[in-house]
C-alpha cells in the first residue's frame, strides 16, 4: 500500500490540468488522455523505482509459483517448437480500454474503463458474466491489477466518484452469482496495484480512506475487522501463507532510516516486527516465504539505474536476514528461485533470487515498439507466466508474439503467435499472460483476449 500522498497529488494535478487543457481554444483534451498520461507516468515511476516491467501488478511483489524440483536437461538439439493450439480468441465488449485481468475458477476476470468486471469462460472464450461501470465511457482510472476471486466473490476496483475530474478509487466486492455489489471500501489514493488490496485467510487487507493505514475487511460484508496505522514510512502489503505482512521503508530523509517487515495477526491485527534492516529499501518480490528487498549500494539515485544493490532476504518464518551484493536484480516475476524480467530491447534476463547473480540472458525476438511521444519509452513485454512442470517461462508482446524460454538456461523452446488486430502503441503499459490448467496460456493485450495451448520442445529425460 504505497500511500504516497505527494504522488497522488501530482497525479490529480496532472489529470486536472489535462482535462482543462484547450490548445488554441479548439476544445478539451481528447477523451481519456489525462488518465492515459497518468497511467504512463505511474508505469514509468514504477519502472524507475523497481526497474522491472511488472504490472498489474505491479512491481512491488512478483508472482510466486510453488517450488518444483524440476529435473532433466534441455534437449541438445536447438529445435524450437512452434506447435500449439489456439483454443479461442475474442474481442472484449465495448469500445473501452482494458487494463487488468485475474484468473478464477473456470474463468478469467478482467476490468476496464467501461466495466467493473467481466468474466470469460477459459474453455470456450464466451462471456459468462459482466458488470458495467456506473458511468460507462467516462474513462476512469486505470487499474494495475484485479485483486482476485475467492469463494464466488470478485474483488476489483471502481471509481469512487465516476465522471468527475478526481474519481478516486473504491475496492469493490461483487457476488458472481447475483452480480450485486456486496460492499465498497474507499481507498486513500488512486493506487490500484497488487498491494493496494490483498486476500489473506479470513479477510481482505486494503488501504483505508486515510493515508498510512490499512484495514482488514470481512470478505462478505466489508465490515472492518481491525485497523493498523503507521507513521513516517511507505508500506506495501503481501499475504504469505495466508498471513498479511507489510514491508515498510522510510518515506523521507527525515524519517528514521530503517526498513521493517511486519507480520499482522490475521485475527487481531497485532503487529510483530519480523526483521529490521538499516536504510531505505525497495520490496522487489518474494521467494516462497522469504521477502526480497533491494537497497542501493552505489551512487545511483534509484534502484532502476545501473549500479550495485544489496539483495536482502528476510525469512518470515525465522526472521533471519541475509545480504548479497549484486549488480542486477531489480524485481520481476519469481519462480522457483529464479527472478525474471525483459528489457526494452527484448532481452530476457534471469537472476538467482538466492544471491542475486545473473543466471542467463536470452534474446526473445519479441516486438517492443518505441513510443514516439516519450523519450526512451517502449512498449513492455508481459511479466513471465511460468509453467513449472515444463520448466518454461512464457512472455507475450503487445502485438501477439509469444515465446517460451527454458527456466534454467534461457534456451528458446517455443514460439507462437496470436493473430491480433494491430493494437495502439502505449509506451510503459504491458500485456498480461497467465497460466491455465496444465498447459494453457491466456493472454490479454488491449481489448484482445485469447487462449493458446503451447507444446514446447521437451527436455531430455522428461
């Protein structure tokens, strides 16, 4: 929960200025331009802070996949499989922008400017559920993620004051059977990222209407179960083993220069400091039950710049802290101890989440176009979708090209293509790719949603 009031005020100022903009008295700015630019600014800020194209979710906490022992070596031949079956492909309804999806039982759920939520059957591609936004077509604030689906309830985001220049944000719980909104919780800012609301055993931990506090909410009623507040720090939330945690770092140079990992009792909210680390840190992911932090160790101004960093591992079970000097890991998806990102030139990079050492670098061949409206701004590849049984990390670019890399050495084991309509270029915004079942992938870019079942080159011994 990065309740950064200054960032939020800057977003509001940018949005209000653009919505009042009338160059040469020819009329207001194009519809949705303010929100698109705010989104781009947020994405670029996220990239500067964490140095990785992570989304929805954003960069603070990478996707965690269950550890798998793997086995076998890559095939000695360098045959790249292009086998795969496109199960379905659909265009999401409404002439609106779509910006976040999440997997649920038998369906993928997405949200966009015109819809608080829409459900698509993962077997057929048919729309099985939808709920339009209260003020469809007003644009709204883009979401970095959809919180998730649990026990027949979709947790997503919506504008608190739709149709206004400052719509703010509500966390919304929607019953998938009745399509009714069960409850709403106003958030303090416009952050709609993976750490703005997290599901834990027995509740939902979310931002409150005021900054620097979080509330545990009853998942069915939205009733506040307990509240936790903090001062002089920015905190991000994550659930590990069904338990909520906060990783907190100083919010200014005047604040005490220490970072903490705090466990919150799921029933009472009582805090327990798991570990304290000197200086300002950035939460870059988790490796199983271990939280990963990065701390600048050179003269760089932020963690996205080249230079050494300290990779700090905090074991949430024991409180043990280990440090490793590294020159690479900046965040990304973490799968079985491997941290994965893709650079703007299309090169995929893998680092060890254990010690920060680079494991491999592999050209992906993905098409990432340069945004002519922003200096050094490119389209982004999706965060990795990892199939652990096959030991393959898959990536998608905004134009529908897919690649599957061997998780252990970066060898290209599969290439595919979804024949999508040409998508508008949006620098700093990435598509999504999610695993489905044993072999399936579901991809989203713009208003295009598809399922493809790849068949990568097998590993020897498998």
